[in-house]
C-alpha cells in the first residue's frame, strides 16, 4: 500500500526507517540532522527515538478557553502510551481550539482557520501519521478537513461527552436545557436562584455536550466515516474506557502508517453515504450537513444538499436522545453506542458494509457483533422513534433557490405546513432589541425572518436561527413559531426553524427581498419554501437592493468574507477545497 502516489517526491509512508517522511529530518546527516535532533533532545528524549520509528503527531485542540476540550491533555497521554507501546515516537502539538461557548462572534468563523492550521502544521513537521484530538463542535470537522487535505495516515479520537446533567432528580441536557431554562425564566416560572443552581448541575464533568448536539453528532460522524475506532464516539470523557480507546488509537496509528492507510482511502463516497444515513438514524445535528459537505470538498467527493434528503429518506430515527428525544449520551453509551446503530443500518441494507475504516477492516465487519443493551435508547428499526422520511429535510423554492434545511424531529408537526405573515429582522440583534417588548406587533401565526446571519453577512454563520419567542407569546403559553434564517441552529436547539437559507441575504439572495407583511408558505412534506410575492414585485425590489457595506477591518475577517462559500457548499474557503498532499517541504537550514 506504500507509495501510491500522493506522498509526492519524498517517498510515501509505510516503508520502514529510511523511507519515512520523518527520516528527512531525524535521519538527516551533517549539520541539519544534528540541528533537528539536538533541540528535540533538549526535551529529554534519548537518541533511540531517532532510529527510524514512526513519528506520530498528536494534534490537540486542548484549551481552558474551550471547556469541552479541557481534558484533552489526559487523552493525549493515553494516546502517547499506545504509540510508545507500538514502537512509535509520539509528539503532541496544539492547534486552534474553537470552543463554542466563549468565542465571539461565533466559533464557526474559525473552523476553516483550524483546518488550515492543522493542515499546514502536519505538513511542515517531521510526521508520519497523526492522531486528531477534538471534542467541541467545530474541532472535529476542522481537524478532519485539515487532515484530509494533507492526507497523511490519521486516526481521530474525540474527547467524549460529559456525564449526564442532573438537576432535581431529572436529566438535564447541555445546550437543550439552556433554551428550556431561558423560556422558564422569561415566563416567570424559574427564579434567578434556581437558575444558578441549575447551571452548575448541567455541566458536571469534563467533556463535550452530552445531548445529540453538534459535538456528539460530529463524534458519531467521525466514527461512521471510519475515521475513529468503533465505539469511540460515546464513551464519556471521564470514563476509564475513553482512555483505553485513546491508547488503542495510539497503537493503531503506528500500524496504519505501515499499511499506508490514508484518509483518502477511507473518505470515499460510500463513507459519506454511511455518515449521512447514520446522522438520520441518530437524529443528529443539522450542522453535520455543512461539515460533511465541506469535508467532501476536501477529498473530491461530489455531495449535494439533495443527497442528504434522498439518502435520509429511507432511514428512521432510532436513537432517542435530546434535543429531539428523552435520553443523553451516557445512556447511549451504556446501550451499546454507535456500533449498534451501524449494525442495525447494515442489517436493513442501509450501510455500505465494505467501506474501509481505520481498523483496516470494513464498517460491517467492525460492528457485526454489536449488541443493544437498552431498546428504549436505541430502538429496533421496526419500532423507530421517528419513521423514515421525517428527519432533516432539504427545502427548495423562490425563497431558497440553493436550498435550506429543517430538522423535522425538532419541529412542531402542526407547523410543518404553514402560511404566515413575515416579520423581518436584518440581524439577530435587531430582533433581540424588541422581542421582549409587549408592544411588538406579533401573533403566533407570524413567521420570524432573521437574516444577516449567513456565512458572509455575519460573518461566520452563527447559531442564531432559533431565536427565543417574543416574551408576550411565551407568557401566553405559545411554545413554537416558524422561524427562517440564513444562519444555523445549535445542534442542541429545537423548534420549527428553517436554516441555512441559500444564497444568504448579504449576497442578495431572495431572503434579502422579504418585507414585513409579505406572506411566506412553508410546506415541508412537499419540500417547499415560497415567498408569496409576485415576481414583478420581487424584480422591482431586486433592482433596488444594495449590498450591505463591508466593514473596513482587514485581517482574518476580510479573508473570510472574500473567500467563504455559501451554506450549500459547506462554508469552506474556495481556495481550501481539495487535497494538497504531504510532500516534504524544502529545508531552511
Ligand atoms: Fe462544546 Fe457543546 S459547547 S460541545
Ligand atoms: Mg453547538
């Protein structure tokens, strides 16, 4: 398997000693070799680590500013044990930690920067293989995208979910309950003091969100794609077996280097189809659509928005987790985790069982002995939580010529076909400024349009589409309204929310032409989203439309606005599409 081309002029991977990529550094003669080795020995490594063994990078998104990833240094220690056991030389290095909770204006603005940094660091250094440590939402796709573009042997180890939140005898889901508590507080049913207690009970250990939000979804996607070891997605962050699987990944990456098993052999069209169907089965986050599309663009796999709808249509949702269902990731883990779901898909003929994975075997082979220990949490295919065809739907229509998505399982069934009056806001801030005002002219049948939240317009396409309902409606007991946005929704969020409207308002998509008082028709069973305004009137508005002035800010945000692609293209930078391989760069010494 070694040396099949993509390694470029430096010789591929998979040959011992001399032929390794790392040998260009540590095996070098003369002054340069001395220089490479000497500084490494300053860390206390003996000369034996330069004997031609595989050098394994451990790319970690550890940071105290990304609380979901704050335990990854411990996971890295476990990976290192495995690498040493298998005769490799592990070296941990930090990459951008994109934490959802603190980063402004949105962690999504930095996913591509993480991908770019990971790609460049892997290529620039004496590495033969890499283990990718992620956790919080954007860290998993960012690392996968970067690793795919370098295409050096790679295994992902996600950091695992937090323990289930517990408050007053009940389960509390991270993210999901923030929305619920907010509504309770606004409706006057929860006191400040109770809210303070509850926030401490929600996040009670290291780990990422333990709902089936974006982090858990992307961990499952990494496993369904074949990029992390079977069962990896679900072990809680603080479970001893999380460390065990990390150690196993450390051993396995050394073998993978010998086998020359690179991401391009794993990330095939079949792997993406497996991931898309898995996402439907687990009731995963809408954000997976954007991240999988971006990743597919890195490896040259054609994937359109319509593939997501078509592939998911025959898959029922069988995992009963918040935000759509009842349970949390700990329950999912104890029920058997993702291998159970994959096995059930396989038995239903919905899995490409031959798709190659980091185990070196096909996906079907990996999961053929998986057993379900709790059929409430992971239902049998014949008794699903949601029937096939009711997962995330892709909409088309004059309001979203390049598509939009809606997570049906998080929506109210009675709103899936709805005609209402548009109430338009040019930014989430504009809405927030008036949503608690009792004078706001709004009725439960209205359609809230939140625009200016797209990739270019915000910039960064934040998770703001599921804005809370106006306070006066909440007090009246209204629990859902149709919302439409060019932004995203947190994977832990819920409601009848149309997301990812493309093209976005900031580039002159039809969303920019909507005015308060217009009528909008949503028909999810027919996959339609229409602005009920005559075309002549729309043409008149289009002629009057002027793009919003771009801020004169320069820097990374300028780069982002210049190069970011729309939601249906995965919000990657155009210039980052494709793989650039792992040739050994020229020497500066
Ligand atoms: Fe990090 Fe949810 S905030 S995973
Ligand atoms: Mg999120």
